[in-house]
């Protein structure tokens, strides 16, 4: 498909060159479109926020998408499979197990370091002849003509396109320029992230342990290390980040317990604030938002990045279905995309928000409900399979890339 005209600089401009923006460029690169990626952080800069040392748990549908794009072998070599998941509530009797064998898959997901995934995405995007980079650069305004839109960069350079894709994160400027409002809920929590070594091997198992202060998740990563995501009240952030390594290890050990023996060899620690964001619509005139620009979720269920990749796969699918010379920025295409994505996004927003409320409450009645919920998770017929299909990203109508089918 080629909708280019000689007067346009590009068919599509992607604002945001993090992992979602790069994935978007790679997903639509086979469609014979002229693509620009605008990214404000220099590509050689280690502080690229999307490419930090956080770990991402890739769902089954995300794995399928990267397989369809021809990237999975490289990503797999730097990934660790999750064979089982253990969920528990500190000090309570309820707990639950999920395992890959029961679900008839080789892994429930794969854990990859963001930095490594980012390097793979960057290298392959740079190999695409129809993708141009403007970096470091940032979109500062948008104007519209009859059949296209123009963006002005902070360098004063002006670029025109048929469709602008906002992939610039939870605090998206493109979303603001498109006139799309956002409702944000501050959880008054931060996620402290890092890695350590456990005395007992984690054995390809992921753990989610809930406590009065917030959940702590442990994920298996390469080199026998374990990544952690520890959610704590915002007012504890400074104290915990300033603790000496031994004191920090003792603090997180107290919350998680001794199931994996003693913790040791703590790596670097960083943190980020936790928000829930909701937008009234996903598109405006010749513009669409994806990833965290459209939905920022609490990391309690590790679904945010995978949800964003389904945005990517769905938008790519909608674009690939257009006939030659069809306007790729048309309202009907944008409506098709929005209608396809709304249900998946809404379900994940409600699911993660309710998990936070269920496991974040100290009310006795809610604590009893938590225990009943986890026991019921194991006992209620069909519920486990329903839950796992959603967390693997396999529920509902899936775009082709999410099913492992390449676009042409």
C-alpha cells in the first residue's frame, strides 16, 4: 500500500521513539509507507527512559507479534521464560498457582530487560529504508490542512503527514495538541525497581506477593538474577532509595518472606510514580494515541506494555486493510481502530484498578474477600483459564500480528 503524494514529507509521523514507538514503526514498515519517528532523547543516550534496566514481562500475544516481525529469535536469546506464577497475600492463607503446562503452552510469558529489547528494536528500525529519524527532536505544535497535517519540531522544522501517531508516553504532549483530554488517578504510590540474587533458584517462576504497604513482584531474569518491582506508598520512596544495600535487602525480604531463601547482591535501584489514566477517545483529526499516551496502568498485573503492543498490532492491521489511494488518516479508519481497541483497554483498566483496590485495602471485610478470591481462583471451574487467557493477551478479537501473522 502506498498513499504517498509528492507534496507530503511522510505518510505517517510517529511521535515517540521508545519501545512502543519503535514497535509501531516496525509493524507498519512492510506497508510501503514513508514513516518518520520523532524522539526527544538522543538515541545514543543511556537515559532513554523506555530503554532502562526495568524488566518487561512479554505476554503470549506480544511474543507472537515479535515473531511475525522476525525479531523473536534475538529477543528470546536475551529472555527468560515464565513457567509458573505464584500469587499470595502476606500473612493470609489464600494463595494461587498458575503454570504453563496446565495452559498447554511452553511459557506463560517471557521476561526481557528493557534495555536489551530496546537495542533490538532500534537496530532493526534503523535498517528500514522507509523509516526516517528526527532525534533529538520534539513535536511542539500541530496544524491542519484539507488532506494532511503538519507538525512543527522544537528545531522549527516543519513536517507534513497523513496521520500522526502519539506514542510519547503517559504525559503525552501530542495527546494535548490533539485536544484529547485525560483523567488521571494518582495512586499515591511509587514502584521501586531493581534486581538481586536469591539464595534458592527462582526456577522460571514469577511471584506476586501482596502486603499492607503494596505488592512486590519477583521475576526471573538472565544470569540467575531476579528482578523486583516493589510498590510502596509515595512517602516511603526517599527513605527506601537512600537505605544502604543491606538495609534495603532486609526491608524487601521482610515483605516477601523466606520462600526463596536470603536475598543478596542488590543491583541499582530506581523508581517511578504510579498513575491510572483514562482518555475519552483515542483519536482526533488525523491523529491517534497509543501505548501509555492512551492508557497508563498500575503494574500490579504487568499488562501495560502488552496492552500497548496490541494497540500497535491493531493500528497496523487497520492500516494494512486500506485499499490503494485510501486516505490513511481518514475518520473511518480511525473510528475502526478506536472501536476495536476500546473493549480490551477498558477491561484491563478496570481489572488492574480493582486489583489495586482489592489488595490495597486494610479493611477486614476486604481482606476476607481477598482470601476467598484467591482460593476461588483455583477452585471455580473455568475462571483460571478465563483469567490466564486475558493475561496472556489472547482474549477477544486479536489483530493478525498478535496472532503471529505477518502483514504484507
